[in-house]
């Protein structure tokens, strides 16, 4: 019997069970003989008295006439034993997935990572949180899995140009232990607790198919001849390869400087900086749902935008329900914050970045080179460290910020390294403070009680302030075999788009070798 296909979109209670879903499908197609797959699941909370899941399912049944299912696009990786070598730098999503795809295609692939493997990294991050002891090779920025391993593991992306890559990344995560729901949730996330296990499992799979992975092995330099990279230098010796992929992430300013010194072209671009907001999670739940909890839903989220001062747009970013604020500096003499949450999102607090979109030229007051942009941003991060005398986070209430009133001496927070009262608006650049002040006023008008939260620290890693010049095939302009990918390239942001960027570079190398 030929199978017919039908797509259904159903409204279901937030605490629905599988039996309820099956009964709803049965009513729609008038048969018990079917199979189904959830394609998408999103929460509709527009009406607080009618919050529900909207679930799109693909149903297969011999009782359905016609409409054969259209296969989803999938990544085709042609394997054959190849003689060429590839060196990939950086084990975040861009670096790992490019190396993973290349190894699956039969290349001899070596992945080097400046930081520690994930277990050691987690131990040293715990020491940082408990004692303030900073480790340059095992922190929230550097180490196995990249920055995303310890910042919630959000798998959302606004890009519509990576369906094959997206499916490959999600199926890889699921195969490595991620819950099946990440394949269909509208806003999926892995959680930092699960990500530690997932990236370790992926590393073992990469090694099992012949890949080499070297930790605590920073890229120090590139050797270039006639527009080609012929070698990479590390503290443990040189590496030769036919192709080189560098996935430095958003924090490796020393790697950026080395690439610029070696003739890789960068230009400045718009980016965003600001601070991090924190509220009790139950308050956010009441704002969004009209109640402190909702059966079947972990925790309420928010995404807010404002025109700010009319010049610099303001928006919230990387919202972590039930999460914690963490110290995310890549270097000992800098102080920046980020957010993370575990899979269950059951912590006491909610946090999110609140940032203003700016251009380096606006901040510096004139045309800026990529190196000057890096120096300026690094200097701001050092200013915050200098003000705090370490890793305590400068803070004030949201009301303090909007009204320019002196902050109180204490506040409850998830941040483990302490808070220091500060006129935070004076620590941020004037243009940024002005815009964020207006944005916070808008947010308070949208969500009653929002002004009772606190704002803290410097959020400076929404994206890089510079972007590499690339050819259409993702090669660095002027080079025959060098790719810079992921967040560090300036063309991606977050796990999914970074991973996809790395995969597309890998596929270009594969196509060249066919």
C-alpha cells in the first residue's frame, strides 16, 4: 500500500501527553493507522488565558490519498580515501563541524584547540567561580566546544540559507546524546550541563573515524608562501597541510592580530555592546504568563527591542531562563559577563544581555582600522576589570540606570564572584548608555515590574567588531587554501550559524578535491 502524507498544525495544552496528540491526529485524518513525526513545536503565549503549544506534525498513512512527503534536504558527504591533509584551528561549532565533515569525507584531519578538553575545563571553571582563580586555557571563552559549551547551548538561528547544514548539526547532536526535541522545538537549547557530555561524545566519534584532536595547542603563527599557507606553528612544533581552517571564536584577539600581521584582510563592522540584566525567574513568568509557573513549560523567556535613542537600536540577546550570570573573560586582566543555563532551566534567576548596536567608528570618533577596533574593545574590558579590582561585576538596578540614581550596596544575584555598586552608565560609552537608558524605559513600559531587576557588568561578545574579507567560496581574500570561519569570521553568530559556516567551508574543500 502506498503511503500518503499530510501536514497538520494542532493547538495543544502546555502539559499534553502523547496519547492526546495521537487522538487529535486520529480525529483529523479519521484513522488509527498512521505514524507521525513532530516537525515544529512553539509556545503561543499571546493570550495569557489561552497559552498553548502549537505543534506541526507530518503524518503518514495508507488512508491518506496522495501528497507524498517531500524529503527534507540532507547533507551528502562523499567518502573516499584522500591523500590531502587539513588542519583546523578551534573546537567550537565552526571548527569542530568543519573537521568532522572533512574526516567523514576521507581527509586526514587534525583539529587543534588552545584550551583544555571539556572535563578539565569544567573543573577549572568551577575553581574560577569558587575562588576567582583565572585559568588562561580553561575558562568560559576557551576550551573544548568553544564559548557555547558553557552558555546555554541555544540552537536557534534566523538564517534560512542552511537547511542541510542545520539538519546535519541537529542530527549529530541528537546522536551524541541531545534530546530528540532539539530537532523540532522552535527555540531549542541543549543546556550547559548536557553540552559537556555531548561535545565529549562528538570528540570520541571524530577520533573513532580517524580524526586527530590536540588540546592545549594554540596556533601561534602561519607560514605563507605565494598566497598559500604551507604550515602552522604551535608551541609543540609545526604542522603542514593542504588546507587550513581557522575558527577562532569571538574572543581570540591575539589570533586576529596574528592573522592581520600575516596579510589576512579584515574590516570593521557593526556590533553590539551593553550589560546583562537579571530578574527573579518567577517575576518573568508572571510578566509573560500571568502566573508563576506553567505545567509542561520550563521557564518564561523574553525578546525585547527598542529604537533606543533613535540612532543606536537596543535589544535583548541570549536570554537564559532559570540561568546564571558568569564571568566570560578570555584574559586575566579583563572583566566581561555572559549568561548560561542548564537543560532544565530551573534556576532561581533569569538573565539576558541588553545591548546597543554600534559601529567602531562611532565609538572611537573617526575611521577605525580593525586593529584599533580590537584595541578599543580590549581597553573597555580592561577598564571594567580595573574598576572592580578583579572579577566582581559592577552593578546597579535598572531603575538606577534609567534615573541616574546612586546604586544600593547589595543585591541578590546568581553571579558567584560578587557585585560592586557602580554608576554603570558612566562605565559604558556615552552613546551606548544613552541608547540603553531609552531602551530600558521602553522595556519597562512593555513588562510591568521590569525596572525592579538589576543590570550588571560588560556584555561585549555578542559578535566580533571586525569581519574577514572572503571570496564567494569562503576562502580568505588573496589566499588559495585559508579559511576563517564561524563567529571569529564576523559572518556567523551562535552555535547553528557558526557550525553551518564551518560545514560550508569543508564542503568547498571537498568539492575542490572531487
